[in-house]
């Protein structure tokens, strides 16, 4: 059975690929993160598209690493015939997109095998293959074209390409795959070694901006590089993950397309980037955010495309069998039609954090915020689908109401700290009303805990954000008892699930893993309560879950000891960075990471 953690990420800040431990590129969407996949074996079989380069003899050991401070992946195969390293990367260029693979022999002579199966439209379309010259193969299907260049002898076979060759010390073998729209001329050849050098320089120059000086520099920097790799350079939008339909339960139906931008991630994104010293990226994300929500406040939606697209229609790729049989494979995300009240608070908090860091929106941006707040004042007491995007009907979710409070609170702070104008007294009255309503209807006195929704008896780990955003201190008796209840009922093998799916109908079959972001929230709550040893212990156990190249998925299955959900997950890495900053400041930090 395949494991999600067996994959590593490479990318060029416009799209990304996943490379398996066996040397197979099993996922690549071109030319954007949300484009059709041309390698889709991740969600099917090799016949749905993959590119394997690996020894054809017995492999005794496989080691992987990213070259220091870069997104250049090295996979080293140790065999009885010798040792060979496969270098994979995507150069960051002003135009065009390439996937470069270089085979280098470290010792001996190693026989190698290439299997190149390109299938556009998520593995459905078999392209027409032709040879413009002896070193070049071109695959064309409709608007898409991919060009493979290499010096080794290759042959067409079963609508794919195969090659057997031997690699020797001192004689690296490069392969370059380039994407072009099919109506354009062939791109100029790429010098693989020059591209490798430039790509390494680009990543090392970028990460040098990192200002984090704490105890967890390596995981923080790797997380920041991963987040940057999921940033769509032309617009500044950051996808939640570069994949779709990696299941939240093995073989299950909780399979979603995450190749889009969630407004909910805005607060975490801005906080993470600013704390780490990446002001340009924070500004680009802020600008994307303002463009995405521009328009009528009543039409704000929780998810947008990477360029701000509104329609993300959801459909099923029925011909793909799914990751280890987990169906359906979904493309698009119907949650864009949902009403999720909390996103107004997340947008307001993100823009407030930006303003506090002197990258404030323009006057027009403040006018947009005031319009959003006017709308929030009208809808805050309506039920919604909430942070977890349930598909079983709307409720008065406590987390949503808390974030509505955050939206109003940050507008008030903007007037007090930045001299901006607005109906402050009206906002203060609204803030007090929302606060009182949450404390009255969202806290179950019999259970001694904040619950998932007004009138519910179910616990929900999203209430852990209450101290993190400054709604109540973590030392408040109500939060202390809430945390104790979550520890008793929502922890599995030391990690936090978001809620008990066996008790609550969320519109889908029960069963899922521990949500990693919830466990990071618990670690921060421990810190805010002064339980520093517990906070660090939980944080270190979360770090230990990362795969061999430092990546995290959305969820973790404590029983099967494997990742679940889309991979790598931006929110997990954002939470890692924010929690590391918080714990590195102990005990001096007076505020939570998202409470400015």
C-alpha cells in the first residue's frame, strides 16, 4: 500500500510535482497548480501518467534529502552495482515551465530504466507523440504540449517512452521536460546544469530573508520554503495544497480538491510571513486578498482560485480509481458556494496584522473593510457551514461567532491604533453583543466547555482558537475546562481530532485522522497557560511526524502511523511556523500568535 509520506514536493512557484521514493513523478499539473494533471498516477495507476527514472537492478537502500535551503530534491539509490543520485527540480523562470531530472553516478556503474507515460486531462487523454529531432519528443493533446529532451536513446512504446541506459561516474545524464501551449513554437533547450545552479541560488537567496532565530530553525525554514513553493508567483495567491482527493480516511469519501486559496488561511499566512521576515510575500498575499474579496460584501465566498476566480465547480474524474481506492476523485470544490461566517473575521484580522506591520491597505482598502464590516453586522447571527465546511446543514458554530467578534474587534483597533475613521461606538456595542452571545450560548455549563455550536453537546477543537485570537485568555476558567475536555475526548494517541465524526452528522461517513493544525493550536494554548513543558513536548512530537524531507500533510492516522489528506498542507506548515515563534518567545510573549 502506498503512503502519502513517501512523496516529496518540487515546484517553480506556479505549479508543483510530487516525486515518490522510487523515483517516479506521480503528480504534475501544468501550467498552474489548478490545471489538469498530465501525471496522475498519484490518484490511479502508472497508465494514468507518470515518469519513472530508477535503477533497473535491485535497490538495497533509498535516501532522500533537499539540498540545503532549496527545493532541489536528491534521491540516492544504493545498489550492488553502485550508487546513483537522481536530482529533481523545477527552475524558476520568467516564462515557461520545466521539470529537470539529472542522473549522477556516485560509485560504480548502474543500469537505469526510464518509463515516461504522459496523459493529459487527469490521465484521460493519450497525447500524439512525435520526434521533432533525434534528442526531442513532443506530446500534443488539444491545447497542451510537453517536450522531452535528453541525450540518451529512447523509443516510443504503447503511447509512451522507455529507455534503458547505464550511468557512470563523471558522466551525468540530464532529462528536461518543458510545457508549452500547443500552438506555440518549441521552447529553447534548457541547460540542465546551469538551471540547477540558478535554481539553488534562487532558493538560498530567498530563504536568507528569514528572521527566525529560535531553536527550531530547520523545520521553520523548511516549512517556509514549502509555503513559498505553493505560492502562485503571478498573483501572490497561496494554495492550501498542490493536490486533490488525497483521502482523509483510508479508502474513504472525504476527498477534496485543495488547489485553491482559502480566505480562512489569510490570518495564519500573514502572521507567519511577517514574523519570519517575508514582507514582500505578505504584501502580495494581502493584495491578492483585497482583489479576491472586492465587490459586493454579500458575495464574498470562502474559497477563490489562485488568480481570484470565483467559480470552482466541483466534478468527479470517474476514470481515476483514487489513491489506494479512495473515491471519488474530485476536481473543483463546491464549498465555494457555502456561507462561512468566520472568513470575515479572518480577512479583517489579516489586514490588521498587515497594518500593524506598516504594509497597510490603501484608503480604498479600508473602505472595503468597512463595507465588509457593515455586512458582518447584518449576518453575524445567522447559521453557517463553518470552518469545517460541513455538508449536512448550517448551524450557529461557536468558532464562526468568535471570528465574527474578531472582525469587529480588529476594526475597532484599527481606529484606535491607526487613526482610521469609522462608527466606533456602534462597533463596540456590536462587539460586546457578540461576545455576550458566545459566552451565553456557546459555553455548556453542564459540560464545562465551549461546544461546537449553540445548543450542541459536541466538542470541537476549533474552540482552541479562542485564546489565540484574544477572545478570552487561556487562563480563563472556561478555557481551562474546555481544554481539559478536549484532552479527554478529542485526543488520539496524543494528537487532536477536530470533532468526533461518529457522534456528529457532517454529511459524510464517519472516520478521519487527527488534524495537525488542531494539535498545534493545543500546543499554543499550553504555552499561553504557562504549561511550557507540555507545549514543547507536544510541538516536538508534531515535528517528529514530518516525513524524511520535512513535509506535513493535513492529518495523521495514529493507528496506521501514516499521513492522511492533501499533501503537503500549507495550514499545517503555517501552524508549525507560528507555534515555533510562540514557543521561542516563552515566557516573554504576552499575546497569542494571532492576537495583535
